[in-house]
């Protein structure tokens, strides 16, 4: 290598350790976020199943309405992550997707259309935040399970429909089929 090329390459070489460190940090954040999603989803499902078994699906709607956001907030406080759920068809207007989340879900829909399984749909990346500072995002698809169909399916019992309209006057989170992507878990953390 000529001296001139070496001089030109030196500044680039100084960036190499930073890039490696950033890649390692992202890998660690992806593992951490994956564990949080597993815990969050598992906790939500357990609370919901318990409520349905003890009190029935109509009463479980209130539990889901109150405990779902509380569980996310408890985990966020404990972990330092922003934790939530969103969907292209949100049940609650306050959980409508951001433009970034909408873009990720559209990409997930394209991957589903190409034959990919809903269980494999994950995106983890660092992007500029609203203030220009880097934010790590982890988004994982939520498949529609058997229990989900009770309140999110193509049909629901009249008493469930009535209670949904009371709790969520602008509900659009219905009409799903078993195995479809119902929404996503969305986690983010400032870098």
C-alpha cells in the first residue's frame, strides 16, 4: 500500500472499533429486548387466561384494559425500555402506531405475503430518534392465537361486542383469523 493510501485509510480505521462496539451493543440490546417481549407476552397471556377461567371473557376485557398497560409500564420502569403493543387495527386509539411502526408492520405484511411465518417476524435496528439521537427499536409480530379470537376474531358474542364498545369506542381490532399478525410488540431505548 502506498503511503498516500495509508494516510487516507487511517481515519477510516479509527472508526472500526466504534462500529464493532455499536454492533456488539445492538446484539446485546436485541437479546435483552427479546427476553422482555417473551416476559411481557407471557405475563399478559397468563393474566388473561386466568381471568377468562375465573370470570369469563367479558370480565377479562376489563382486566386486559387495565392490566395490559400497567404490566407494560411496570416492565418499562424496571427495565429502562419503552414497552408497548400496537397494530394497524388498534383497539385503543392511544396505542396507534407511529410512522416508524407502521413502516415495520407494512414490511412484515410483505414478508407474510411472500410466505414467511408470523413467528419469525422481528426487526431490531438503531434509527435516528425525533431529536436526531440514535434509538434502538425492537419490534416483534404478535400472532393471533385461539384465545385472541374471542375478542379479536371475525365474530364475537354480543355481550363481548357490547363491552368492547364501552371500553374502546373507536375499536378497530377485530376481524382477525387464527395465525394472522394481529399487531406487534414494540420496544425502544435511547442509545
